[in-house]
C-alpha cells in the first residue's frame, strides 16, 4: 500500500489529420495511503482516461504519476502493483469462479498452488461467494459475477485498486447494496482506491474525497460535504446534488439582487463577499427553500405549484413565478413526503439568505457559499 500522486497529468490524443484533443489537462491529485477517491463527472470529462493512465493502459503525455514515490510513467501495467475492476465483468466463460480468481496469480507470480488456493478461498468468503467457486460465469447472476471480478482483484493484494464504473451494469437495488459492500471491503483491506463513476450519488455516498472533472479539467477535490456545501464554481454546484441546485440570473443594484421575477435584499456581509462583481448567479438548494402559506418577510415570494413529483419520503415541487405562461420557468423545492401540495396551488417560497450561493455570472467562480460551519450552527443535517 502506498500514496498515489498525479502531478500535472495531461493526456493529448492526436487524430489522423493531426488535430490534437486534450482529454485530460494538468490534473493534480494526491491520494493518501488507504484513501477511497472517487473520480466523477459527465460522460467524456476524462475520468476513465485518467484511470487508464494510472493503470498504464494509456501513456501520459505530460506530468508525473508516482506510486509510493516511484515514477510510474513508463512502467508496464503488470509492473505497477495495481489491480483493476472494469465495467464489464471480463470473466473467462470456460473457467470456474475459482479458476477466474486464481488465473492472474498463476500467470504473474511464483506463488505455490496451495497459497493461491488459500487466497482465493479467503477472498471468496469475504465477497460472500464461497459456495460458488465451482460454478461457471453463465451460472451466476450479475451481482455474483461482479463479486467474482472484485475477488479476482482482491487476491492480487495490490497497492492500489482501480475501479471503472464497476456497478453500472447492476439494477438499482443491487447497485445500492454493492455500494455498501464495496465500502466495507475497502475499509477492511485499507487499500488505496480510485473509483470512476458518472453517478454523483455513488460519489457522494462512497468517497472519502471526490475529484470532479469537466472537459478534462479538475474542478474541485474535497470531501463530499465540502463539494456539496462549498462548491468551487457553478459547474460543481450544479453537478453535485439531486435534485440539482436552482439558479437565477441576478444583478447587483444597491443592496438588492434584481432578478427577472423577483427582487432579493441582501446584507452588507453578502455585498462584501461578491466585491465588484455586478452580474451574478444566485444558487439555492431545493431542500433549503421553505414553503409558507403567507408572505412574512423580504425573502418570501409568491409562487404557484406547476408540478408535484412524489418520491415517497419526499415531494419535489416545481414552482413558477409565471403560471400563465405556456412553458413556465420553474425551480425545485423539496419538502417532506407527508406534506400534501397540489398542482396549481399558490404557495410562498422562503429563500433564506444564509443558505444562498452566489457565483460570478461570467466565470462561474463561487463568490459566496453556504459554509459547513453555518450548516452545523443552524442545526441542519450535514
């Protein structure tokens, strides 16, 4: 086990016509020994390319990749002490579970057969597939096949696990169960893990830290709560969280933020935070907006419910300032599932100043965030 360092890692692909495509651009991340880091972002953001460079399946165009202080740039995949789990299970169909799990050790080490068998048995018991060792992959469910693929990586006893969307082929219920199992196994083994996903729910629930990529550029590295409550920019704020953060274009006029449909007074502390910027984007999480029956203060706004989206434990309300429009602009509010609200019902939306985020409308940079300290002081769940 060892620390993994990505120092200015860049990957450039050259097309047949000589055109260069920068897939990963100057990524810097230090992954501590035993840490679970999740690389997350939309399709095509460079997360899988980054993982493949760590594995040695893609060359590094610029920068340095180090494992335990040793430069890995030009080492072959087999010499990197890394085990990878793919999106596809990649099991040999003609081999049993035990043979699939032992194959890598038999081909790459001089380990005695009895020691290999012991490692396979121990890993299989850990994965809950100890009674499946004599079966072929076609006799297994998707979840069982994924456990075999994970077990095959575990027996290698590597310094680093690399996982490329390993749960995406599973149904939603099994995926949730496997998320929990993966966390438990990783904690038990204490092996540094880099996990790639496009699913921000997986990122938030699994990672010690998450690294968010967009268009090959690293946007933020932090704990899930840091990225959720204190995003570096509007992209991170929009990508992390389900439902996504609401955004409103506003302009600073005196001590108010003027939007198309509302005027929002702010404190001097908020004005100091935004500095000289005048064109802003106001962000607010759906769960931070309160629903009231009457206007009680300057941060209360009359709206109408356009659509109600029940999820059981919660209701997502799509509210609008302009109910007469054919296709009204809406924003989302999350309330408890036992609260009954009907489409077409007028409600008052309270947007508390301590919960708003403000971004520079031109650069997307965060100028004011709801801090984790404020969340705790207000008694909100974190």
